[in-house]
């Protein structure tokens, strides 16, 4: 037994070494695994669950490999993150990648009631975790989706690795890179946070690391209220679907109103958000377009428009007929499986 464990440990160490040394080749393998999930759809029995399993495993593989590469590059992206906060983010990210597979598996095993039970459990866990990150974690005011995003490996490869810059990165990870003079308010860069002259960007130093300005007490409450609306939306929408039906205009319009109110509150205090938070806010604005693909709006308006466009392309553009018909046949499955109100 001990020899088997030793062999497995040795195999894992070789894998970690290969991942750390070959991030570009690894990206090709991960992309192939993701595309495999799309080709499996409709090809075999229970293809939806199988394709979602492959897709979930590919996302988890990327997530695991990112942590290996991050550790190998000694990049302290979460140097100020508490262990409990990190665990909550890992849990929420894992659920984000696996929730559709869990829902489809529950439906095949326990039927529709089992599916809705697991949906309610998953969304309750996500709601509690997101509220924890918002209320008790100082660096998390807008919870990203997923909470731990994919690592930008190109940026890691471009980072300089000279000793001077290594100490510079360590100092940046542990504290802000500038100080504010009390009387004049002028921002000065700290000596121990200065990179080498050849790699200096000459950008102004940052204060506090997370937000360009500190929100007022009133503005902070508005931001918490905006995030609370966004976090509570899935559970409120599920409760409305329970009462009014899965394709009710009441549920649809209520979810749309909650999203709109949350975004409006955020944009009133946009100046106190960091760059990463503004990017997440922009992503949420773009995701509002998904309401065009959600029932009942999709059933009444969007379906016919998309069908007319695809049929027009397939009938008038050479060599596109097969692709257009294939996409048209998959759209109902995608709409039913992915375009939930609670998935964003």
C-alpha cells in the first residue's frame, strides 16, 4: 500500500512540475477538453449530463492548474485574503463550475422535484457564501463570477524575474505602494516599493490596494444594499417561480427589476470602486442581454427572430445551411439548460 502511495505522490509531483513548465501546451489540452463537451451533446444517451460532466471537469482542471502555476510563479494574488475567505471562494467557484451538472444529474436520478430541490440547495449555499464575502471581508464588495477567476497566464509569463523586481513584487503584495502626506495630501511612492529603473512604469502609486477612494458611510451602505439585491435575486426569483410558475411574467419582471435596481445603486457610487470591481460591474451590465434568451420573453419574441435570421443565413449564404440548422436545433436545449435567472 505504501509503495502505491509513493508512486502516486511521485506521479503527482511530476505532473506539477510539467504544469509549471508548460503552461502554453497545457492551455491547448484544456481547450480541447472544453470543446469535447460541445461535440458530445446529442451524440450519445444522457449526452446532456455527460457533456456537462466533461465541461465541469475541464473547468475544475483549469482551476486546479491555475493554482499550481500561481504557486510556482510565487505570485501572491491573495496575500491579504483570510483562510476562511479563501475557502468560501473556492467553494463558490467549484459550485459555479458544477451546478448545471448537479442539476441535470438530480433530474435524471430523482426527477423534476429532485432537480428543483438541488437548485434551491445550491442557490442557498451560494447566497450565504456571497453574503459572507460582502459583509465580513474587507476586500470583497462586489463578488466576482466566479469568485476566483481564471488566471491570466500570459501576464505571469511577461513578469520580470530579476531579484530587484522580486523584492518589489513581495512588497506590493504585503502593502500599498504609496503614502499620503497629511498636510498636502500628495501621494509619494515608498522606497521599498520601487521597481528597477528598466521595468518602471512611472504610473502613480496606489493607496490601500483595493479601492481608489474610500466610500463614505452612506455610500458604503448603498454598495452593500446593491450587492445584497444582486445576491438575493436568485432565491427571490425561485420563490416567485414556485408561486407563479416557471414561465411567469411576474417572476421575469421581478428579477429584471432587482438587477436594474442593483446596477443603478452601483453606478451612483461608481467612483469608489476599484478597476476590478468596475470590470465586474460592466460584465453584469452585459449579462442583462441574457434576459432576451429567458422565458417567457424568449418564447414570445426572441425564438422567432433567431429562427428567421438563421434560416435566412442558411438559405442565402453558401455552405452555411448545415451549420445554421445545427445551431437552430441546439438552441432550445441551450435555452432550457443554461439561461436561468439564477445562473448569473
